[in-house]
């Protein structure tokens, strides 16, 4: 078994985890596999044979940003890495980006639906410039979101404009480039200089099509992710191991690509 990095997970501070999970379950009409705590995530990692999980926190209003980043900075270690959060349009976002970097976090998660922005909006460009300048990765929720209705903000076409305009910015498009928008992924993102993660893809897209997108985009730019607690990490690892692709490609997806991107 290779080492494994899960690039896309979620957890919350113990005191708010039950409330956060209930709220998201209510919006998405989906049941969580775990209770949203760090301790259950670590137990899940052990069961699945995952060495490192990367937390991807999302702020839904500016007042949450500093509190979330402080918490994320405290839980780094013992198999957990973290991205930080900023809220587009918040005051003093430049200082918060610097603080995220100083706290030892490796990137920023942006969610066009929960945060109400279009990735290719000109108002976002200074944020991308700053993230590239300080060497932070950006992970976008990409495509549809089951907690929201169309029209959706984070389309593959809009994310492609970010990639084109900011070649120095390291970009991950979650959900194999765009949840339930995989035709648009092939049209606008496949082959470009960005990464796709595999989170919340199995069960929603056939494995033949998953392999096709991976092959076209290049196995060097595919990262294993689960979106835990919304999927089972052990089952997601098994999905990768059972794909009809070479073993070297599985190792790249499960470990090497993320390790290289994160500078491990």
C-alpha cells in the first residue's frame, strides 16, 4: 500500500461540529459519514490507511474568518494539514492572507456558492495576485453544489479564466474539475495547468468517464480527495485502487502529486 494524502477534507471545532453538520445536512439533504470532529477524522484516516488529511475550511461570512483560521492553525500536526479561509469582499483581507501564511497553512479554500462570488470576477483578481505572490495554493469548489440551485457560480469556464490570467497561481479545481459539469470540464479545463481532485466524484460519474478525464488531463495533475465527512475515506481509497489504470498512476494520485504540490 502506498502512502496516501487526502487533499480535501472538512472538520470543525468540537463545540460547533454538531451544529455545523446539522446545518449542512439540512441544506444538502445528505447525511454525513462522520460527526465533523477532528478526532473522528483521525479515526477514519487510521481505518483507511491515510497518512495525511488536508482540512479545507470555508467561511460563510467575514466575521468567521479569523476565528476559523486561528482554529485551523492550532490543529495542524499529527497527520493534519490545513488550508485557510478568506471571505471575498472582507476588510483587511491582505493582512489575513499574510497571517494564513505565517500560521503555516499551505493554501486557501474558496467556495463560489457559499461565498457568493464568480471566480473570474475582476474583484477577485487582487486576491489571486496576492495568493500567488506569497505562494499559497487556491482550491476552488468547482461545478454544481447539492445545497444550492442553478445558476451556479463556480463553472469550469469561469475557473479557466483564473488559470489563464494567473499562470503563477497554483489552482486545484475540486470534484474532478466541476461537479456534474464534466462536459464543460473537458471543454474548458482538461489539459490546462491546474490540478483536479477526486472528491465527491465516485458514485456520481461512471468510472470509465473518470478514467477518461484523468487520462486526458494527465495523471500528474490528479489529486486524491474525499470531501470527508460527506464520503467514507476507506471506500474512496478503494475506488482509486480498483480503477483500471497503472499502479504508478494510482501512486501519483494517492500520494506523489499532492506531496509535491504541498512541498512535503
